[in-house]
């Protein structure tokens, strides 16, 4: 009898330990602790790539980076730069013609073939070559709702829907190259309407495509065989978006509005608005949280909690990450900053008196500022993460 009890106890302990080990992380903005972190804590180098001025960029949009190119949607349309920021080439043209697109802000890259897929507003996906030539259109045959975003995963088309509009049937679908549905995720929440305009998002990590939706609690990881599993949880609560029309009496800054999610080997990174714009880095092993405020005044140095993550590598603009990629076995985060911000910063006494981790890099940053004009296009910043 004692032996049976011992076996049962060992089985229970084993099951409990495994259940704890595989318990999904729950991201709760109300429970995060504000620990400090600087760029030099997580990165060992920083690079700047000025973007050619051929097509003026009046607004900053998140770029997408491949081995050979930098893609950026601008008021002039979708532009592809070489990796040195030069030789910009327009991808198609904005317009209502059969080979044109109404807006290119929702686009994806087939990295293997470097073809560009643009989610148009007329239930069509427009496909272009890296040279900018129109190739074909893909019709979204079924009226499944209002498309939200598009991405490419192993040459398959991933597309999600706005769950708050037109009774969308699916959270997301995956299409082959001619538009046939090869996998899908039924919506997991009841139908609702909301006047809060917000979007879902995706990111790549460890060869998987991860998908999150601001109305859904579970962040999913889609595997190369197109199966999917839960990755982590967006904790439900009063801080989440209400599944109803917005109530003006409720302070909007007390609602979490997610801007971006991505992962590195060491951190889960979530950019969101909650009382104020916040960058949170969650250590994957310890679950320790590091917070910085993402207020859009990065040309001012006011410590590591203002305008992004304190750039103590070269003393440059505080860093507000916009994405992540892996190249030659090294991890990078990237961002875009305005040229005038760089020009404004280097003349300030705060910058001149600041002693960064790398004095030579500070001199390079000053040289960059000398070469730039305030009216130049934005500069792409690449931050190489520590191994």
C-alpha cells in the first residue's frame, strides 16, 4: 500500500512540474514591474543607414527587411531600397487601375522569390516583382469579412480579418499562391461590433509565424506544416478593449492598445499604449520585466524612461524598436528615426556631455549628423543584439 502511495505521489509531482513548466506566459500590463534597461544591456553594436532622397518620405512607416532589400511604404507608394539605403525603386503605382493599388500599407514579402504582395481594398491581392513590375492579382473569392493584414509564410499567404466588422467568420486563413484556402482558424469569440479602429499583427521567430489579435486572449504560433498552437496569453481584464462601441466616459488611456509584438532569443517585446506609450521587454527565463516609455521625443535625453530605450552605446537617439530579423546567425532590432532629430540632438549640451559605452561610435554618430540635412529622408537604425 505504501509503495502504491509513493508511486502516486511521484506521478503527481511529475505531472505538476510538467504542467508548471509548460504553463503559458500571461502578459498583464497592470502587473509589470518597471525595471531599468539600456541599449548596451542587450546590444553590442549599432548601425545607421540613411535612406536615399529620391522619393521624399513625409511620414515614417515600419520597414520590412530582407537579405537584399529594405521595403518601406511611403506617401509615394511602396518603395524598395537596397540594403545600403540606395537605389530606391517604386513597387507598382498608387491608383485605381488594374495594375495599381489603392494603398500599399498592408504588404508582405515572399523572401525566397522577393515578390511583393499588397492587400488591396477591393478583395484583391496585387503581386509585384522586386523590380516593381505587376505580375498578377489574386481574387479573394469568398466574402469572409474585412481583411486586416497580410503576410507570407513559406510562400503561403497568411491573412487575418477584422473581427469587429461584418461578422468575420475566421480569425485568419492561409491561401496558396492562386488563392485557395489551405488552412484556417475559426473565430473563437462571439460576433460583436466596435467603433475602436485597431488591427492585429504578426511576427516571425524560430521559423514560426506568430499571430496576435487585440480582441483575442491567445497569441498563436503557426508552424511550418501550417498547424498551430498557443504561444502565450494576453491577460483578460478591464485593461482590454471593450467588445462594444467605445464609451466616451471611460478614459481611453486606461485601455491597452497594442502596437507591436515580437520576440528575440532572450525577450518578449510588446509595444503598447496604456496610460502612456510603453515598450516592455520580458525576460523569457526569469519573467522579469523592463519598461521604457515610447513618447515621440527621442531627440531629448531625459534618462532611460523617456523617448525609448536609453541609447548608451553611442549617445544617439533613444531607441524605439519597430521590428526584428536574423542575419548570418545574429539577431537585430531595427527602427526609423528622422534626420532632423539627429541634427537637433548633436548640438544639445546633454549629448555633448554624455559619455557612452563606445566613444568611437559617438564620433561616427556626429559624423553622420554632419552629412545629413534636416529635410533628408529618415535613417534606418540597426541594433545588433548580444549573443
